């Protein structure tokens, strides 16, 4: 039977999903901040990996480094059939995005802040990590939008970021997906990205204000769509195994 992993950065994002599927806490590595929750349903396993809390600053461990740590731990321990990078993200009015919209990453995820102007390193910096081939079908099943998800370690968008995002056809801006996808690529694990919009990057209201105002709404929307996505992925994996 299928094992589907969901990697999330923030407790506020993960909490509604944990409650929705009645996932139980699983003690993995007490010395590391990663928090893991597991649920079983009809023989399938869902593993939710949350980046945890920074021990010095007592805030959620957002960003690429914690995402790599969480993803590696989950993949090494459970060998999931599919890994979903799920969370909230920014969108753009120029793309007609609205607060609460659901996006599925397609056809790849990129980085817009790892800019390396040396021959051979530029493409490495960008990444262009491919998503699971069935992601387009998943988007249709969820009635979600598709688009390139672009990752950085900053919440805001500088002018240089803006130029790179436009050049990379970015539709969704967040802080973890490319890191999760990189680990999936190393381990040969299919990768899916599912993001809900908390803020419009090109709106006059500061991004941080929008994010905090809409985090609960977007996280609740995520908890509504993720169980459907998890079940669909599990069914697809199980069908392929016969």
C-alpha cells in the first residue's frame, strides 16, 4: 500500500491537516527540531513532516535548510512513494491570483534567489526540478491552478527577484518547495507541490501584513484540499503497483 509524505514549514499551516486526518505524533529524532505526525487509512500511510521550531528564536523554521532536513529524515525513515511540499505562498495580481487560490506546481519548481553568474553554475542555481508526471492530472482533480513555483529564503521581493521571477515564469512564490524537490531528485522520489495563496506580491499592502492576515484562511483551505490530494496520490500509486 502507498505511503504519502507531506512536508510543511509552519505549525499554523500543518495544524488543520493534522486535525483533519487525526494524525498522531511520532518521535523520530529528539535531538533535531523536525516534528512528525502519522496517520493510517485503508492500509495507506500519511506522514506529515513539519520543520519545527528554532531553539534560539522560538519561531517556525521556515526556509530551505530546515526543509532539506525534514525531507531527508522523512524519506530515509519511510521511503514514501510520493512527497508533497505543501504550504502557503504568495501570488500576483498580474496572474489573476486571489487569496485562497490553490496551485499545483507544474512543470517544475525553481529558485529565483540563488543567482550564480559563473558558467555551468547558473542552471544549477535555478534548479528547474521536475514535478511528478501525474501532477497535471492532480491539478484537474483538485480544480486547482497550475504554475511554476519559485523558492527563495526571503518573504519579500526585491527588484532583482522580480526580474528573475518574471524571466522564470514564476506564478507562486514561497520558501521551501525547491529544497524539498532537490532532495526528492537525489533520492528518486516523485515530488508534488501544492500551495495556497496568502498574499499578492504586487499588492500595495506589505507582504508580511497580508501574510499574517490571511494565514488562517489559506491554511484552512490547505487542510480542505490536501486530504483529497493525498488520497488521489495513494490511489494512483496503488493502481500502478498492480
